[in-house]
């Protein structure tokens, strides 16, 4: 009920933000936009939920950009007006964007082309990718140096768009992932909390997957055992716990003390419920009639993980709530306390591309790279592979979400 409450009243926020912008108070408008973000998520992570949800955050956006060594792009999509605040360590600029009625159809069409495994860079859909880049990125392009870090705070339909796939229409059109390292976040307040969190002292892994078939709707994944073996190599025996086959059950995860682990990785099917997002689930091995690890159960087990990876379909969720973003498995792991979560925006192919991507991710992490840089490097390896896995359908579903 709390998730849907703000969606019902978001128009009020939008009208007030429009009012503030008209009166030249763009900084106040940004603060009001921030007040609407991740309130339910923040309440679950805060021991002072009352203070978190009812007071204006004291986050200084430019100081946050300095601490994160990047540019923050904060979006607000409205029925009549949309806005972008581009924030660097030295300045904040406010930009007007087209209304949601112009942006949403383009997002839907472009995402549809990618999910249908089109090579959008080489087809007519390239024009949509370029148009979205022109709408959403180009106004702030002068504040985003090449090979820099960008933290996105989307809104509305933009939560379902992987900005890495937008096409920069320079002399040689290319995916934006070639230019920047991207992370997605829910709010400035949550980002500030993440920036203050020390890295995990011990690197250990809870690996869950290669499950027994629960029913015909979730057949065995041919690449799950391969992916698990590749990941295990980066965590010697004393530093990993593996729940595989019949042992990979919902109760086994819940009783494994997942808060002990700095990395948690699932290799299995996933589902996203649009009507009841907290019924989204990781599909595990059956125990009696039960085989789903629901999002509503995930939030009950506190985590301290540096990274949770959901190598499954629709790990990010399928329904965006105003102020909260996509609510599903990724949201649930963030609320449980994960520092970062990698989740999929659409169906993940059961193909060698996914084990290769995950192998590349952990190889980079093992060499000391931060999560965003490691994931980008793994994706670029597929993009430059010269084979079918260069299509964004294979590398772009996985998106990094910054948490608590």
C-alpha cells in the first residue's frame, strides 16, 4: 500500500516542481523531486524511518558528485514538463526535456527492438536510439567527460531503459557504454548513505543455482552449471558456500545467514510480478510445494553484501512505482541491505554469453576493480566479440543498482 500511495499522488509533486521551476527555484525543485524518491526503500533501511521519510534530505548534490567522482543525472518525467538536473562536483544545471508523452513511446519502441534481439546499431532502430540520446543525454553532454562515471537517477519509463544502449550520433555512431561507466540509483539520499559505507573486509561468496526442475514452466538451464563453475574459481573453498541442485531451496537460502557474505550470486530462473511486485521470485529447487524465493521474503533477511547478482530473467522487476523505480527482486535485495545489485531488465538468454559475462565480471572484481567498472568491462568484451553476442540483447539486460 505504501508503494502505490505515492503513485496516486505524484501529480501533486509534479505540479509543485513545475511551480518552483517557473519561479526560478530549480534547486528547490530538485529537493522536492528527491523527497519523492525511494521513501519506502529508505524506510526499510533506516532505524529512524520517521525522520527519513518526513524531512527534506540534507544531501549536498555537488559534494555527493565529488565523493562519487562522477556526474549525477537526475530525471523527472511529467505530463506537461520533464526536467533533468545534471550535477558535477562544481556545478548543477537544470534542463527542460520533452514531456513524458513524447519520451515514453520512444523508450517502448527502442526497448522492444532490443528485446527482439535486433542489431539496433545496424538497423533503422538506430534512429530511435539516437533520438533518445538527443532527448536525454545531449543537453548535458558538455558536463560528461569521455570515459567518466555517470550515476543515473531515472524516472517513469526511463527505469526500463538501459542508457548504455543509447546511440551517440557522433561521426561514428556507437553505444553510449563506449563513452561512460554507468550506475543506476533510486535517490540522492540512498547514494549518500552508500558513499559512507566502508568496503567489505573479507571477500566470500554465497552461490545459489543449477537447481532441480520445479515444473515444466521452468526447465533446466543448460548454462547454469558452467556459470557456477566459472564463478567458483574466484573464491577458494574456505571462502565460498554453494547451494546447488536439491540443496538450492528457498529455506536453505533463508537459513544460510546470508548476511555473512560479501557476494551473493543466483544462477536460475526468475519471475517478475507486475500486479504484485513483491510476489516476484527467484525460482529454486522444490521442497514440497514450495520452490519460490519471494521478494517479500528476501527483505526479511538482512544483508551486508557488497554485491548481489541475480543472473536470472527480470531480476530488476517489471513495474515502476513513482518515487521507487522498478520494484522486484533487485529492489528487495537493496532493501535487505545490499550495497549493489545486478539485475536483468528483460529475459536473459540461456546461452554461453551469460557465463562469459559473469566470468568477466568476477575476473575484473578479483583484480580490484569497482563493481561498475568491472561490469562495464565484461559487457564491452561481449560488445567487441564480433559475434552474435555483440547485440545488446545479450549484454544489456544486466543493470547495476546502487543501494544502501
